[in-house]
C-alpha cells in the first residue's frame, strides 16, 4: 500500500474511477450543467493518513480553454460526504459555487474543501458557466487538479497527447 494520502475521482454512482469530467455540449449564455463526482482519499484503506487542506484548482489543457480558465468560468462546490468507517469527516456542504481558475500561483485560483480522512470522500459538483458573448473555438480541455497540504498537487485529468 502506498504511504500518504492518495486522491482519486469516482463517478456519482461510486462504481467507476474516472479521469475526466464530460461537460457535454458547451452552450454560451445558458445555465451550466452541474456535474457531480466523488473525490476519495485512499478508498478501501482505513489506515492511511488524511489528506489535509484539500484544494481544487483548474488550468487550461489546450489553447481553446485559456479564456475559460483565465476568466474563471468553471465553478465547484462541496456537497456532502461519504464516511463508511465513521472516521469523523466534517460535512461542510456549501450552498454556493466557488469559481476556480486564473493562475495556480494566484491565491484565489483554487478552492479549499477541507480535509479528507482515508477511506472517505467528498461529493463535489462542477459547473461551467459561459457568458453569451463567449466564443467557443475547437474543443476546450480543462485540467482539474486536487491537492492537499500534506502532498503535492495531483493531476486528476491529463489531456490526450
């Protein structure tokens, strides 16, 4: 077993590990789709360390997505927990979405969602809201990151080569 926290995304059913989030057809000026996912720390291992101060970030995966990231059109919120071992994860469900993007060195570019003990998960909801005058050229690719204070940032989605 790998030592330290290990963050992985699963689909909302908690059945399938995922490495990408499909936002579907991007339509500027319409309400964004809300895409729920589960962010697990060491799923199935109750004796591993907690992921502390977990934060969600996003960067442009290609030139078509630069405007989306720079203008912070991607939002996320924490919306519940899974705690099968009663480890005591705090359910800090949020009512509002927080915009992510900009720059990884910009303090406001990431969103902190708290700690995730081992074998626990946070339910995250992502939303992409593009203004009516936004021009979509090509196929934007966004890279979602999750990292914690106790370990360097993990790439949850790596663009195709």
